[in-house]
């Protein structure tokens, strides 16, 4: 039985991971590699990207991945990475963009600097990566772009992340526009909306010692209708579907992965 991404080249932006826990991006990169893709692990931290590369190679998948450093706000660097991948592999079949930051601030407290930084990373970043990749996908006859948003893009959140919520809402709509614009070229663009996912990043949003972090984790579990948060693998399995040819007629959707939290 063939693997679901056999022979595909997947560019995973935000693929970094470090420590024993795994991030959403790293889980996606690892699952893509398991399913036959050559995975380009991109992160603003080269060490974090190399950590994910090591995870892939640790499963015996040698030669199935490589690592690059890039800040998604740096258009020239993003273009350089894309150009290098195309020179080496001749194509990019999948672009998985998994970068996002939160900064505290409701309307009356958010600073302009914070607002601009969050939108530059969460919205300009995926625009720059898609802008660099789409011409190659058009030339090769198609491809799949997967953005990572949040259910915070649809609803109020008790966490006061106004800039995060609005940037992710804009990402949802950019996904729809790109999907419609390039549908005739067989370039698909979809967005995943995770709910509460138990990641190292989520844990680090809580200040304090390990006991405080565990208390916050337990509170997040309690908020979920299924009684527990999702894991990075839940996001990765959704991304695998959108990356594969199984979703060849699926474009412009918001795929919610939240265990019923937004219902």
C-alpha cells in the first residue's frame, strides 16, 4: 500500500520543535515524512528546525528531510528558501504554514507596536510564503497550501489576544481569496482552525512554576466538551488529509479541529 504523500515535496514553515514535547508544526513535518514526502523544515530557529529533522531521521527516514532558517517577515529570505527548494527538488507540492504568535492586549490596552508585530507574523508571513510558492505550483500544475488559524478567529476568547484573533480571522479570508483565485490552476488553499491543543507553546503562555502550568493545563482540559485538549497529532492528521490527493477537490474550507469547543 502506497503512502499518502509518496514523492511529494512539502515545505513546512514553523516546523521547529525542541525538548521532549512536540509542536503542531513538528508533528505535521514528521507525519508528512512518514507518509512519503520529502519535508523541508523551516523555522526562525535553525536549531529548532534541526531538532525536527533529527526526529524524522531518528525514525529511520534518512534523506527524507532538510532544515532551513527563515523569519516569515523576511520576504527575501523566504524567497531564497523557496528558490533553493525548487532548484534542489524541482517542485513544491505542499506548503504548510504553521507560524503564529499571541500578545496580550484588549482594545484599550493593545499597543501599535504589538498590533503590528502580531499581524506581520500571523498574516504577512503566510502571504509572503504563499506569494513565493504559488507561481511554482501554477507552473507545475497544482499544489496544496495549508494555513493554520484558530477558533479564536471566529469567536471571543477569554484570553485577551485581540491582535491574534483579528490576524487569524484575516488569514481565514485570505485563504478563501487565494483558493478562489487559483482554483483554475489546481492550486488548493485551505485553513485549519485548532481549538485548545496541548502544546509546549500553550503551556508557556502561563507564567509561574510547573504547578501553575499544570493547573492552567487542567483548566484548559476542563473547558473542552470532550474533557481533554487535542494534541499536535490531531492537527497533523487534518493537515495530512489536506496535503494528500484525497482532498484534491477540497479548497477554501475552514477545517475545525476543536473537539466541539466552538459549538
